[in-house]
């Protein structure tokens, strides 16, 4: 019979790096969503200005 594979948890450095990456990922996503929201609001304002000129 083969021995059970020994489970070796990730080193502390890898865990820390992964946690740091997770925080950085959230920051980048927040900035991306803020940019998308800003551009959507800007587009709606532009359309409202155009609609005002048409009427």
C-alpha cells in the first residue's frame, strides 16, 4: 500500500503575498468600477444636454 501524501501548508510568505494580492485586486476593481460609473453618469448628462437642445 502507498503511504498517504503528506499535506504541506503554504509557507507564510506565500500566504502574505496572496493576501496582499487580494487587497490590491480589490483596490483595482474599485477604481475600475468607479471609472465605469463616472463615464455612465457623464454619458447620461451628455444625452440630457443633447435632448434639451432638440426640444
